């Protein structure tokens, strides 16, 4: 189906040019109301399969645009179930490339209006960019507009709004049907806008369209411009995304700014209703807090920490001859390694140094495969302690001593950094190699205060991810961290 323009609503003596001139005094020309259907929710990966558009002069629709679009890919079955559009529907339709210039002429120079404008605009902008057409339109979201003009409604979805406002809808979940419904909704909202909300939202320097449809400007303005963790909450106050930043307000706003359709899914932007923040004193506590909150809530749109980190551990067991044996292996769920390392090389090097210190057989501590010629014997270093020679009576004593050395090496210490205020301190506690948690204190911490500090910290379970975070920050060091040992 080719694009169809409908100019039947133009009236003699009051043509489109006059309407455009009449509208310019409030900083816009016409309102280009758009609705699209797509093969999925990502503007970067999915394709448009239907476009519906109406040019609205603030009083009525003066021009229409509609076309199915051949996406060049198969339409998923769930999209067909939702929209009724299948591969046969679009088989003879033009591609977006064939429609691009005609559609651009239709929308150019007007305020881009849609119900959840970020979704539709993101797709249109990406598709036009593929054809070498750059757009930067002023935008207006009818979800945000409805929330301002008609506050307090239970739902601001297009279907629920039309139902509560008695707006007839034909062809729900089709671009043609939804754009007609949005146009009728816009006409009603425009007639009820006695406070100049639309004029305010469409001012050239207004960034109202950058915000999620259900987030008020005041919520973002109230966010702290300091370090910490933020939780985006849905309508049931459940975290759906958790992030961290040195400047929470700036980071949250960046999620919703230009190009946000490619950084966060449109579904997240549509679902977020409020934002909760947790202030943090320093980078280490910020990283730990983000990890603990993600592990606690498992938010829908977080990918980090959803997969187990690949870390390596040193394990031990006693063989049939009574020798303590060591080996390096990936840390598995519920396994109990003696020590944990962020990579295999570090674990191997530790075992090598342990073997040299206690004169342990490289084959019995996992440094060399059985069946290979013993390196130590070849180099004249063998202590006659392994199958290469006669087992030494004191080998068990040496392996026991190496095990005690490992256990004694699990230190009790605290990491001290900046607190929430300049005169306070943030502390992370580790006892006998086991992470306990973190907290804040006004008194400068000393190891003598360890037991007292344990009573005031937020206790957390250790994990492989915690081990990684601690190792990274301990290796990084820097003036903001101080490590106190028992």
C-alpha cells in the first residue's frame, strides 16, 4: 500500500498556509502526530511496519499520512497477534527507504507529537538517518501532557485514557487507529489547556520531551548532584534498573536525553515512575552498594552481575596416601575455595610461590600434570618427596604447614575512605578473609575499634563479585583509601 494523503479537511479561505501563519506566534507551526508499529522495541535493531500521521493545527486535523512498510525481515508472531499485521500485509508495501523523503516532507518543521514520544521519535530518527536524513524536531509527549492537564487519573495509557474520556478508538494497536485516537485526545487536551501548558512544553529551550512520560521535572531536580547509587522504580515501587555515578542527577538525566533510545530500552523509560537514591561516601562503597542492591532486587533491566563472575579459586583435598593436594579451578556455586583470585594466572603464581616456600611437589599441587617428567627432578631441585622418588616422611608436615600459612594469611583488616560528610569516614570490614560489610563513622577508625564497628555496619554476605571489587580497589589504592591490618 502506498502512502495516502487526505486533505479533505482543508476548507476554502482557511487553507493550510493560513493555519501555519496563525500558529507561529506560539513558537510552533503545526503538530505532527505520529504512531508507528514495529517488529520490536529497539530503535537500533527493529524495523517499522506501519506509519500513521496527522497534521493538527491546534483545532483539527488538516492532513493525514498512512502507509504499511515492508521491513525486509519476517514479522514476529507476537507482533502479528498484537497488530494484525503479518508478512502478507506488507509484502507489496514500500520500504522505508522508498517512503523516507515523502514522510520527511510531511513531518519537517512541525512539533513531533506521540503518546510516549521517545519511542516513536527514536525509530523515525534512526530510520531517516539510515537514508542520510538528519532530523532534530521539537517533541511533545501526550502522556506527559495528559498528566499535567488531567492529573490524578489511574492510568495514562492510550487505551485507558480514551476509555475514561469516552474517545472512540477503531483499530487499537494499529498505527492508523492509534494515531486517530491520539489526535482526538490531543484535541481534547488542547481545549482544556487553559494554563498554556502546551506552549510551555513546546518552547524552543524546553527539555520537557527528554523526560520519561511519568516522571515530573521536580523529581529530577530534587536528585542529588553527589556520588551514590540510584534505583529506578516502577508503578509498584519495584526497582527495574539500578545504577551508580559520582553525580546522580547528571547520570539519571543522561539516561533520558538525546539518544537515550539506544542506551536504555524504551520500555524502561515508559515504566519508570520514581527514583530512589542511596548516597555513598567513596568509590569502593558505591561499587559495593550497587552490587548489593542489584543482588537484592534483581532489577529487570540490569545486565551487570546477572551472570556469575568467572573467578578462580585454590582448592584442597587429602589423597589416599594422606597428602594434602592443591589445585586451581573456576569457582563454582556453593563451592568453598581456600582463596579466590580474579584470574587463573594469579592463582597459579600463588601456588608456585607456596610450593617453593614449603618445598611441595609440583605434581601434587596442580602445577604439573602427572605423566610429564618432573621439572624439579630434572633441574635437581626434587626433595625426594613425590612419586618421582621416595616419599619423604615430613612431606605431610610441610603440607600441613602450608595449609596453616594459607589460613593465617586470611587477614582481618578494614579499608577506610571518605564518609558521607568531609569530617566522616566510610569503613569496609574484612574478618579472617571474610567480607562483613560497610558503614560510616564520625570517629577516625582504628583497628582497636574493629569489634565496635562491627555492631554499626550494614552486614552483607560475601560473594565472588565482592572479592573482585575488593581486589580491584586494593590494587588501585590511591590517597582516598587507607588499609588498617590487625
